């Protein structure tokens, strides 16, 4: 298991690396492309932290099946891709508010431990995931989200710059990661792979970050 809090090794504090934001990788599986009308069916979150060698690594993950909200649209074509049967009697789905509440609780605990003031969503084509997250927040009446409402880190863009690939599977291969086609398109698997991709890219750019001179104090 990775040791994230070895004081003797003095790893970089998360609060000083991303302008005080905690990167949290989010992936959603949905019943379509319209966040306002289409069902949120799965959501997964992965937190990251620096290990004792100063390398960013996967920390903690959580994923939930989500019950479609009342009146939600579900496109058959989307279900063919993600393989979800939203009405299967053995599917352990919970309401949107419960799923978000559990993820937000994990994120807030991590923010507190790392001294971060806010979370920022990391995703592959991140604005899609952020759009569905924000729509679910609005539907459920959650007043305080730990996530920045519009800023995000997009691994499709980062991978295009760092690896020359924008498709998640191809970017993972370019980064030397394994890929399981049978597991793909589940929120948990895609989130964990996106998190590993994000960590790989951040670690490759760490020397550039370390070479930046400190900002002058006001």
C-alpha cells in the first residue's frame, strides 16, 4: 500500500500544488448526453495524493449505482454502450442525493486532511461529467458542493499535449498502462484509469513545476 503521509519523506503538500484545489477524478455513466433531461446511472470518484517519493498516485475510490430521477430520459443507444440495465431487480441503485452525499463526504474529509480549500473535477472530456454533476446537484437541492462549479482538469486535453492521444484507451496505452475492454464503460473502471492517467501526466510534468521560481509575496 502506498504511504501518503510519511513526515520524514516530506512529500509535496496537495494544498501547494494545484493552487489550493484538491483534484478529484469523476466519471459518470448516463442515459444520454443531455445533463438536464437524461438519467445519471452511475457515478464514481477517485482521490489522489503524493506518496513518500513525491509522486502523485491513486488514493481512495468510491462508486455508486444511481436510481434514475423521476421523469428521466434514457436513450437505448447509451445503454448499449455502458451495458447498464437501470431497472434490473438486483441493481443496487441509490437516489442521486445519497450518492452525491457519500462522495462529497469523502471529498470533504480529504480536503480537510490535505489543507485544500476546494475540489476541482478531473475527467476525460471533463465538462461532460461536470455538467451531469452540476445538474444532479441542482435537482437534489444540495446547497454546498465541494467542487468548483465550472473549473475542471480535462485529461483528454492533457493527454493530447503530453502523449499525442485524446481517446482514453489510446492515451492509457501511450502512457504504458494496461486496458481491459470488458471492464471499460463502467464508472469505477473508467475513473480509476483516468486517475492513473492524470497521475502519470502530472508526474511527468513535475520537474517543470519544480523549476518555476516562487511567486513574489504581496
